[in-house]
């Protein structure tokens, strides 16, 4: 839709290409633009509130994600701020929004087609409950995915119904609240449209429908032309009903000459409705949690997975020491972690997951760890790592401390799938001790740790316990904001080879890591000055502990092309990292067709034997427009330097679609090169997670949430493009819930084999729990395999849809002067009673607007007495009450003497703005 609202440059910078509002005529009018417009307005408003509460200025004057995040996190914190998490969060929402057109193309409720109003609203309200529950449990990825789907359905109401044809200019609030009726719906026997022989007419709604204010929507037939007599069609080439009288359609997805006014009105209403939904979620979860859901947080998250068996006391002490050092040294900077996650494991126990944003809580929790138990050598390392991968945000750095092999090595394929799905980096600190020979690592198991570390872009560091403190500096290096990878390579077996990499002006704290035994190397800067591994005096600060070399470039590092010559006949790895706000995010995608085609992110590995497509979003210091992309390629990490040529299509606003005709056979990473226009220097960046292709593909869609005590059935299909074979099927979930599924499927090339998985959720499962399901298919030879990673939200069924009520007891404002300039020494008071009737009870009361003091009696009281005292200069008060299931009530009062309340913020629907006396609005 072409919005009548001004769209900030930042909205355009974050736009994707998924469409249901089709970009024709007056400019880009997509679900992405509508969602982005509302999200960015809401983020800016929330950041403004947070800044005022914390006493710093919110000075957002730019147009890039980095500048918005910097302004929101506070200008006083030292360090670079990356917009990558913000952009990633938005892209997750946009992608899930677009997938509704693929996964639910023939579902009327998901699009408010065919007058499915009650069913469509149920999708919205149950989705909102799931979002709130997920946020309260800090399962933000699940919340974002549900938000994207819910917003698609909500926005389609305004394009697919006759809401704006009826003269409405504001959103329909009853869609968000099941306690309110959907009135005046046209029944199935009521004709609603006139015939439009040409297919496109200005307004097909019958005059009596308009006069009676009857609500209807177009019927959509993807596979059938049937519709009830006299009903409107959706319209368009993909709608088979549009050729059946009454012909034509009332969809406002496209902006055409005949429907431009209705199209623009639908856009405006959809943006406002999206804002209303976001406000409601924000009221329930609070500002901090709302912003974290959207990736507005410092980018560093510290995740430790620690073996607590008997011989690990030294390792635990070092882990405790490094966490204390991170907390104390990075406090008040942008490198200060936004979250701490701790997962202990032993044998047979592992977990629980400890998550906190409070540094002091993390200090306390890690101080509780004691080395105890563990009778045999292998421990439950991968079970602990699985919990970390499913609970940590995507792109996290995870550090594993152990001195034992993995008893649960059967989880290795699941761990690989989760690392690829989350693009998280895992590093292992593997210690040996002469005092505990029974726990010495076997080389075969060490190879497993090397495989996992390399696949994620991490390190497998083998070191004596006495030397562990010297190795953990790598944690200080990587637990930072705006961390990027410049180069990553591995050689097995090792050989003499020279590697080149470009350093640009934006890079800071550049570090080179080499792991391997018997390694020699020489580093050469752009001016030809060299320094070898044995030279202690020079421009480089080098340390060697165990199998790790750590090389720090000093502050006067040279911009340009560097070279490092490495020689070893054994396995070695090379990685070059730094800090920079120039980076990229990516997804392997596939195009889907239908009425509203788009691109969907692949859950598993790309398909072998066909071109691969990537959607890449660029992030620059001044937004994507400050970068020029020269080349994107897939580079094999181990083996020859085999890069594949690519075709780059500029999708606009920092997004590029990359098509690669010939995909490497081995494991590869995404490598990107370009120019930073700010410094006019060449840069290179690389992804860290290794990927490879597969001939087998798994398709599955989680179409709803599940209730505690329910057995959820998930249909899935498996297909191979290779020769037919019997594939082993495996499935796991991170909560160890009982599952059943076929152990194998016999596949015929090019034909889907359909099956189903069932998972039983225990009745005592907490609402908001996020279950990560991993489905794997492996050929009989083990040569080919693939996976699908899905999320299932557990939500308790809600029966309380009644919002809290407010009854004003008294307002004492008579002494406030008429002239606002004389308000200083005078005060006013408001007293009110809050109740939740027969609902679940009020959980929180907060002051949303007003500079006065708010007090209230105990929340456990049936009637809660509220008192508000403020200066006469602060003339508006808005109190928010949230009950225990997330219903929101809002109490508003103004003492302004202008005959009506001042213009209110977007947090209030227009119809609420008409209220002058204090009432709780039953939304």
C-alpha cells in the first residue's frame, strides 16, 4: 500500500520484499512497510520513555538502525553499537509475516477472506496471548515469530474487508479484544456486492450494505470458484471466484486508479491497528522486555556451559573468575553483556538453565557451582549444550568447559542442526590434568569437539588445567559488542599456505586466532613489514597456550591487505575477528508462488543440484546506503580456496538477493566484500557457521500453539532429489517431552513421503514455555542428511477476557489556576478504585502518563485503591492495569480546562481520546 503517512528513511532501510499488499502503482505498499512503519514509531516512542525515566537525552537524528539503537541504549555508554540484532529481529517478524501467504494460502481466517471474522479474530487474540506469555518467559524468538503471523492477519482485515468503504478511518478495536462483540456482520444469505464486468470498479459494495453498515469481506478461491450467491470476491488473477457473478473484487492489496482512496485508507488503518496491538503488548510486558523482544539491547550475551563433575573444581574457579572479570571490566560500556546464561551439566543430570540480565545474580549463581559426582569419564556435555543453544538468542557466543568426553554423542547431529539454525558460535575449553588421568580426553572424542567448534565458527582449545587462565582471554575478546569475522579457514591435514585478508578503517580490537599443534606462521602488513611466531618484539602482541595462538594487532594497525603464512602438517584453524558496525545478516531462501509470492527462509540446508539463493541485509555505520557491495561468494573453509560466482540483485534499501548457480560440494561460509563509503576503504566480512547442501528436504509447519496436557500432532513430509533410499528419521526436543514418530521412511526420488510426529506436553508445563523440535532425516549410508528446526509455544487456554475496570472516587483540582503559567506551587489529586471483577486478578498497576506520584493498596485486594498526586502543571494522567492473563485496562483523566483533553499519544485509540472524565476503557 502507498501510505498517506510519511515513512521515515529508517523504515525504508529495514524493508524486505515479502508482499501481500502488492507494490503496484503508487509505490511500495507491503506488509513489511506497514509493519516496519508501526514498529519503528513504537520503538522510537518507547526509547523516548526509557530515556526520560533513566535521565538521559534521546537524540535520534539519523536514519540507520545503528543510530536508533545508539540513541535508545544511551549516548553515555562507551563503545560501538551494532544494529545487527535489531535488524535480525525485524527480519524475523517480516519473514513470518510473509510466510502466512505460503503456509496458509487457502485459510480464510488467516486473511479475513470469505467473511471469516470470528475465526480471524480468534487467531489474533490467541496469538496476542502467546506473544505476551512468550515475552514473560523471555522466549523472544517465539514471540517475534508469532507477532509476524498475527500482524499479517490483522493488516489483511483492512485490505480484504469493506471496513474503509463503510467510512471508517480508524482501526476496529474489537478485533483485539474477544470480550467485545463483532457487530453487524453480513450473514451468508445476504448479498453484498454488485457485478463488475471489467474486474475493477471503484466500489462494488451494495448501497443497502453501506447504509446498514454491514461488515463483509471478499471470498477467495485458490482451488475452487464457489462462493455464496451475491457475495463479493477478493479479486485478482489468482481468485477463481472473481469470474463468478458478482464479478470483480474488493481487495485493496494493490493501489489502482479505481481504488486509490480506499487503498490509502486501508494502509492508514492497518498502520494504526498495528500500533494499537504493539501498545497492548508493551503495556503487559513493560518497556525493557518489549525492546529486548525487538533486539534493542547490547549485542553481547555471555553463555557458559560448565561440567560440574569432581575433577572440574579448577575449571569452575576459572569460569567464575572470567565472568567476574567480564562484569567488572565492561560495566557501563556498550560491551557490557545484556544477558547472562549458565548451564551446568554432570552425569546423569544437566541443567537447569539459569538466565538473568542482572550481573549480581549471575555472580551469585556461578558462585554456587561445586565440583561433585561423575563416576565414569564421559559426561552429558551435549545435553547441556543443547539447552544453551535453544535458550540463548541467535548469534550468541557459547563457551563450554569440560575435561571429559561426551556420553551423549548421539546428540551430535542435533547440535549441528541447532548451531546452523541459530548461527551461534561454540568454543570448547578442554582441560587435562595429571592428577585425574581417568578423565583424559581420547583423541576420537576430541575430534568430535573440533567438528562442532569448526562447524559453528568457534575454537576447540586443549590446555592443561594450570594454563587455563591464560586461554580464557578469548572470552574477553568475543564477549563484546559489534563483533565481526573477517576471515575463517581450516586445513586438515595441515600444509604450508598463505592467506590474505583486508582490514578496513572501521575495525577495532583486531585479533588473529590459530589453533593447532606444531604451527609456525609469519604475518605481513600492507607495507610489507613482517613478524613471525618466534619474534617477541614487534607490532603484534602474541600469546601461546596449549594449542591456541592469540595475536592482537595494536592500535596503529594498517588499513589494507594483510597476509599470514601458516605451516603445519597437522590440523589447524585460522580466524580473524574485530569490532565494527559494518556487518551483514543472511538467510538461505527459496521462492514460493501463489496469489502473493515471496521468499521463505530455509529451515535446513540448501538443496543440492540447483542454484542457491540468499537474502542478505547490509548494516553500515550510516545505514546500508553507506556501503557498496562488490562480491558475495560461498567459500569452502577446509580444502582449496574454491569460491563460487554469484548474481547479485539489489532489492533496495540495503537488501540484496544473491543467486549462486554452482554451490560448492564441501562445507562453506558466506564471504562478502565491498567498500565503506564513510572511509572509502575496502572491507571484507564472513559468516561463521559452516553450511553444506543436501539432496533431501524436510517440510513442516507449526500452525498453532499447544495447551499443557495436550498431545500435539505435527504433519511433515520428506523428499529426496537423489536416488530412492530408506532414510532414518530422528526427532528430539529440548524439554525431553514424550514424542512418537516413524523410525524410517522409504523415499522415491522427487515424491514427498508424508508422516507425522506427536509430542505430548505435560499438564504442569508453564504457559509461555518454548519447545524446540528438531527433525532429522539421514540416508542409509549416512552420506546425505538434512534437518528442520521448529518452535512450539505452550500456552494455557485463556477464559478471562475482561479488562480491569476503574471507578473514579474523587478529583481535587479546584485550586489549579486557569493560567498554566501559574501552575508551579499548586497540586491536584485523583482517587480511584480498580477491580478485575471475576477475572484472574490484577497483576500490575503502572503510571503510563503523568509526572505525579502514584500509590495503591495491595494487589491482592478485591478492590484496589489508587491515589495520584501531581503538580497542576502535569494535567494528564493515564494509569495502566494488567491482569494475570494479560488483559489491559487503561484509566485516563485530564484536568485541562480547554473543553477537552489535549491530543494524546498513539497509545490511545481515537475513540478513547473523546473521553474527558476518568474511565477504564473496556477494549
